[in-house]
C-alpha cells in the first residue's frame, strides 16, 4: 500500500510542489475561499486563514492528495499537506510508539522526499521527535529548505532577487483516514519547539471531513460536461 501511494505522490507532487515552497500557482483542482475560510476540494477539510481575511493563497489538489499555503507580504507562512494514510493502522487504537512510527514513516518515506527534497535539492530534516499534539500522537520536525522561503533578497553579485532559505516547523498527525502535515516558518535562534503555539492556533481553525461522509470531487472534465 505504501508503494502504491508513493507512485501516486510522485505525480501529485509534480503538480502541487509549488504550493509548498511558495511559488506561483499551478493547480489541477482548487478549493474555495470565502469569509476568511478555505474549503478543500471534496470538502476534505476547511481551515480558517491564520493571516486574516485576505492572505496570499496557493493551493492544488489531485483527488485526495493536496496542499494549501497561506502567505503574507512579510513572509509569514502557514501550510497544510494531506494525503490518504498509507498504513492501515493509521488512526487505529494503537500504542503511542506504533502511532509515532506510522507518522514518522509517512513523513520520511513519502512526504519529505517527494514534496520537499525532490523539489528543493539540499533540503534536510534538522530536528525531529515524537510527541503529543492537541491530545493525540504526532511527529514533530524542523526542516531546512534551501530557497524555500516566501522572502527574497538581491544577490550582491548579480543584483537579481534570490529566494531566501526557509526553516520550517512541522507537525504530522492522522485524522479520519487522512494524514496531515501542518507547518510554519521558524528561526534558528529560537528553541526547536517555538513554532508549536502558532501551529496549535492554526490547527484549531481546521475542521476535518467525517470519515463516513461521501467524497465528492468535481473535476475539470465534470465542469466541461456541465457547460455543454
């Protein structure tokens, strides 16, 4: 099952990687944003904007795999990635060590190599450990993403704008058959867990789709047929 998901993610990441590294919009499917709340395609989840009612918003989805990033002009960034859980035990009544191992494997075997290292050569996990987040098992990490920031500076030699590196705090958890990664910028001079209060506030603005709810994904083909 993990192998099948990885093959699918290779295709999906080619589409939505720019949503993760704050690049220009490139999407298969996009969600809806109204009254400060973003709703993912198929109503997989909804999330309140952590950056007010008018953020810069980049999103892209391929069926149940996708990402949304909220940005502002000061370089503040919040992001969310979701995919189907590739381990059948994800979300089950496991002991803490099993849940932590499942989340670590999702992060190490699929999400980090395909969403980050594949798109940003030199990307590295600089810190990680298991923990509890909002009452449930989680995997915490800090990533260094070369030229992964939303901010730019002028190269002193060429005078051209160059994207800055990003230090990204990450929390991984499972909900309702999906595994999620939420993230925000942090800084090297701070304690490794300084980003957790920001991500707790971000998390509390998320509503997750019920695992029993029917999935409705409207494709571009559906829209074309409807217009004919």
